[in-house]
C-alpha cells in the first residue's frame, strides 16, 4: 500500500472552492469520487492523520497513489458532477445501491411512433415512462387488462406489430376492442398517442376526470336510447373502478409523495420506497447498500436521493412544454416540468440530509418546482412512514438471513477469521459474551453460540451477575467468562475427561458446558478482551482464542496486541463477527428487561399487607410480568397457591393505585404498553 504522504498535494495548491475530487490507484483506476464545499478543507482531512481516519477511509487513502480535482461554481454543480463521475467510473469505495430483488414496472415506450405498453424489468431506459414498480408481474397484467377496455393502446411486440401491418389483419386484441389497431390504420399515429397520453395521465393519478366523462357519456347514450353503447360505457366505468380498488388510498388529501424508510447496521443499509400518487400507493421498491463509508442515517438518505433520482430524472422523456393540471381532490394546480415528473412534490424521509446539503436545491432543479423534504412527526403520514420503515426492517432481516444461509459465505468468513486472528484452525464454534445493566442495577450477561457460522440457540446461556458492585462492565464480563469455563472444567471432571483416578470413565450426567469453543468474542475493546483473557488464564485454559469487537470503529482487538486488527468492511469475516456480537447484545438486553420487569412487580407488591416473600415469588412465577399481573382478575390471582381472596383483592387494589400513565401511539391513539414495561 502507498504512503499518503507521497501523493499529498503541495501546501496551497488545493483551491478553497467547491468541487469534485478523485482518488486513483496504481493502475490509474478511479477508486473514490467525492464532492466538497471546500476542496482544500476536505482533502486536508484525508492527509492530516491517517491513523485517526475511519477504517474504510483509511483503506481507501492507502490504496490510492494519486488524487485530482475539478473546481465548479456551486455545490449543486459539484453534486451533479459527482453523480456523473460515479456513474462513469463505478468507484469501488463509493456507496452502491442495488435492488434487493428485480421489481417489474409498467412501461410506456413514448420514444416510439406507436408507443407500446409492456412489463419491463432491469435498468431504466431513456424515452420510457415507468409506473410502479409492482411486487409481481401478474399484478401489472391484471391492471392492464382492465384498463385496455378504456385505453385501447398497443401492447404487442415490434415483430407482431409489423406482421399485422403486412397481412392487413390485427391480432386478437384488435378484434375484441382491447387495442385500437394502429397496425392496420384504424387510428392514426396522433390518435394512438392521444390514447397513450390519457392512459399515462390516468396512471399518474388524474382519475376523476375520466370517470366523470364516461358517466356523462353513459347518461347521454341512455337518454338517446343507445343502450348497447351505454352498457359498454358502464362496463368501462366498472373496469376503471376495479383497477382503482387494487390501489388502496393511504393519504386522504390526494398527496403526491415518495416515502423513504431506512433500516441499517454498521456495514449495510436497506432502503424502501413507497410511491404515492393521488393518495394511493402506486408502487414499491427496495434497495440494499454496502456502507463502505462511515455514514449517518441522514447521509445514507442523502446518497440515496442523489443516486435514485439522478437515475429517475434520465428516464423521463422531455415534453414539448411544461403544463399544469388541477388536482382532482384539492383543486390545487400541480406543476409538471420537462424532466421533473420523477421527483414528487413531497419526500417523507426517515432522516433529513445533513445541514447545508445541496441535494434539496438539486432535486428542485430536477423537478422544475418546489420539493418538500421532511420527517413527519404525527398523523397519517407518520403512520405510513412507520409502515415503510417496518418494510425496510423486514427486507433487511431477509437480506441478512439469505447471506447468513449461504454455505460458501460462511466458509469464507471462518477462513478469513482464522487468517486475520492467526488461529491454528477455523473457529467452527464461536461463543460471544455481552453485559447489560441500567446504572449498575439488574446486571446480567449473555453467552451466544455460533457453530459453523450459524446460531445454535439451544446452547445460549445467560448469567445473573451478583458479585460485582456498581456499573463495572469489565468485572462483570470477567465473572461471566470465569463462570462459563469453571463449569466447563467441572463437567469435564464429572464426565470422566479429567477424572482424578485417570480411568476416563464416561457417565450419563447431563452436561451443558462441556464443549469448549475455538474462539471467545466479547463485545468491547482492549479492556474487555484483557478481562476475558485473565479469566481463562486464572483457570489454566490456554487453548481458547479471545478477541473483542468494538462498536465504534468495528475493530477487532486481541489480548496480545496493542493495535487492533482492521478487517475490510465488506468482508464476510467482519459480517459474521458483527452478527455474533449483535446477537449477544440482543440476548443480554432481553434478559435484563425481564429481570427489571420482575423487580418492578416485587417493588409494587412489597406494600401489600399480608403478602410475604414466598407468596410474592409465587405470583411472580405464575404471571411473569407486571403487565400480566395488572390484567389479572382477583379470581385469577386467588388461584395461585397460598394466595387467598382477601390477599388477591389487596393485590388488585395496590396495582390500581400505582397504574402509571400508559404510552400511546401518537398516530392511532392505541395503548402500546404499560410505562413500567417500557424498555
């Protein structure tokens, strides 16, 4: 790797102006593109102290051998140039968004003389207008089949269209009036384009004008005793209404908006987008990104907006002029610019881009009008954003499960861990420890087990820490590791592995800790690793490796090294270690909350007259939580052995006096949980 000092720009040579810069590797390839309000300030940050850089940024500057830059007039121009260069060079250290699955869209090929309606997947094309994406292709075809009664546009391929023109006979859709048959001259190119434009307007949300017009024509036909035409118009109206019913109304004010939700961890993020037009969800799209930079949630949103709408703006065909339409419900005028229809008037986000970001101005330029970026706090829009975020979380979970279930990826992860930590063999069994407490109260520890890269939940263990006073996570961790391996040694003796007489007799005693791990992982840095190593050395165990994974920089610490091991942020090894650490954290938090809930029950019941320690424990075992005990009737409480009717009434009275104000969902008003049960 190169020393950044060898290619650092000379002092004073970098301008203090907005611009875009590129780092290149030894072969001349662009490996990173970035923008800056001040090129001088930003580039100096890369060369000030390499040791203080984020791990991925450090890897980038060490991989590069040169840097160059281009000065522009404004930050918005820098944003546009950065997007163009990322698209051109595809740098490996830049954030890359990719679809989490292939979503089909309803596409209209407006660039053709006779535009075609079709299902399309893959990258967007210029001159094609897209609606969706949809979850399934059959949903598009079902909707399209209903709408072709009213908008009989061409859906056939170029070959079918050409053959029909040669033989002078349309296809079946032309005979059943689901195509206007421009191939045989039933309508001109201009008439067919008008049908297609009306279809696009209807799909974009302008539904009421067409329904009103069809109803008026139906009434006129009925009054003129043209009953067959009136019946056909009636069927057309029903077809449009059925197509609209398939798209649920989620915002009653007819809002045009994109709702963007994010779920993330330190290495990856999942983004879900709901496209709402006219108050209805018209499409949904999901993407997954490798976070090859240290990004906050606002920065993840910013980069997504740049890449997503940068692509979208290229796919919308230019119109000969701007136009305005009156919204069907609110009556407000809606503005459509030449290339801005891909960007809606409103973007509801999980987090706002960082202060001073030029992305807002850039989006308004793309749209040709005002764009509101905001995080809704209450009401229907907040509820819809919550739904989108839940979808993002579920998609992220599924993505991680798919990756975890990949045998090749798991094998690669174990091999990379073996190489990075200098182990004699791959760590087929990994145990991870974590500690959880609340200001020194209810201190607990967890142990989770991964075998061959997969969680083995039946082997999970949890520890109640009693011998440590106050909030001392290091001492608590030392105790948990010592207890686990003390049990390991005890059970080896009991099963005959270390029998004092050496006869090696195997017994039928049930064992829980007799199988040692290849690697112990602790949640933390050097102090936690040292504590775990001390616990093992005190027991005379020297064949189990120890490492720690620190959250802030995702660095791996070893007991024998003063410097951490930095793994690539896209490596399978770091992904597996992070998943093990996060699982231990989740398991510890769950146990801590259970203990805290039980402590609350005991504290409330302390004041009940005639209720001693034995009966309090019996109630705690029977109901398990304060929430369940509060919900119980006096008869249910009296059914607990040792608790009579009078004591049950006293318990109910005590709980009613101490009922806290419930937590409410600010959107729905629904009671979420007792305040005493909140995590």
